[in-house]
């Protein structure tokens, strides 16, 4: 009986070894063997450094001065021989570099002026001037002009002037090159007197500061927090990273939802979407639409969990 059991055990062991060998199974891997190929999906890295402005954030409401538009409007009107007015409020964007913005009206043609909120870095001008190939020697050797945008340096800042109707394109809603250069010169002269301090903070945003700093990997050097018609904007920045939370102040739609293919759903809001190529999370909560953005230079991935973690502490406080 013992002999039969021993033979049966040896037979079972032999069959097991044959099965493992033919199935390609292995119970161990030598240390010098290559690891099996990973099946993880490719990482998406944000492709933008200056996200579009939220709808209606055009200077009709925002933070009070000082701002460059109110400082230069009277002198420009006399120089150009047209009616030049400045919208009374300013706001900020969350691009790289982050800009302090205001709006001039030449008659009824809007011109947006942006001044970098932090001192310029070696690549600040090139980021803003991407795609611009016409020189503007009147404003410096690195000044560049495109169809609707002009970029140049002023002291330790970079300046962006934008005309939605175009610059030097002979359109009724745009401005010609001479007016754009005149605006640029006026801005350059006014910049030292209108620069805002680096830290403009709202206590409501403070609960997300530690999460934002973990994302950028450093203590933030820039804060731009403000309210527009009750809706809150929070911006944290360094020279090479910007994090923002922008709550809309109108019952906005989410235009990305109509794109083909539609963006990936996010487990927040009703509905919510994750746009990894823009480093952005956008979602509706009640009548508000909220955009959460993380940008870095050089660009690196921004996960959905990271963006939800940034906005999470604020949800009970300001989203209604």
C-alpha cells in the first residue's frame, strides 16, 4: 500500500511539472531578467501654457486697482485722437506666466493688456510669443507681433497686448500697428507705478493652499484670490507652475461637453469632465461651473485625483 501511494505521488508531481512548463508559468523570476512589459496606458501631459479665459471675465467686474489701463487711458486718448476709456476693474489669468489683466476701449474696440504677475524669467517672453513671427523694433529687440497679439518686455516684466478684432489687419473692429505700438509705449512707461504685490489672498482659498503647494513642489510665490459677483477665483503660482480654481459668476454651460469625442467623465459635479491635455477639471455644482487647472513648465501630467484633491477642501465653502 505504501509503495502504491509513493508511486501515485511521484506521478502527480511529474504531471504538475509538465503542466507548469507547457503553460509558461513561473513561480520565480531571476533578478537579472527583464521585467514583463507594462500594460499601463500612456501618460497624457498638458499641452497648453495659457488656458483660455472663463467666459465673461472681461474686466466688467473684478479686483480694484492699481491697474495699467486706468493709468494710461487719458494720455492715450490725447495722443491717438480717439476716445479711450478703461474698464474700472482688473483680474488675473492662470497661465504660465500668470498675468494681471485689464481692458481698454478705443471707441468701442476692446484691447486687453496683461502684465506678468511675477518678474520675467528667461523663457517668459518666448512662452507668450509662441507663434508670433513679426518683429516690433520700436518696443525692443525681442518684441513680437501676430494677427491679434503683441508681446514685449518692460523692465523686469513681460507684457501681452491683445485685440480681439486684430492688429494691423484693416478690420473695423481691430487696431492698426501704430496704435498698438503707442499703447505698448504707454504701458512700458506706466509699469513701475502700477505693479501689484505678489500676494493678494482671500481667506476662503487658504484651505487648499497646502494641496496646491504639494502639486507645485514649493512654497508659492504668487497668490491671486478675488471675488467677482460673489464667485471666487483662487490662483497659486511659482515661476514654473500655476494652480487655479475659478468659479463662474453666471450659470455657464460647459462647452467641452459638445466636443467629439466628448471628454472623459469625472466623479465630481453633475456633470464633471477631465481634460488631461489641458491639465483641467471642469464640473457643474448647482448653478455654478468650476474649473480647476494645474500647469507646469516643463509640462508634466496632472492626474484627476490631483485636481479633485486641490478643489476638494473648498467645495463646502464656496460652491452653492
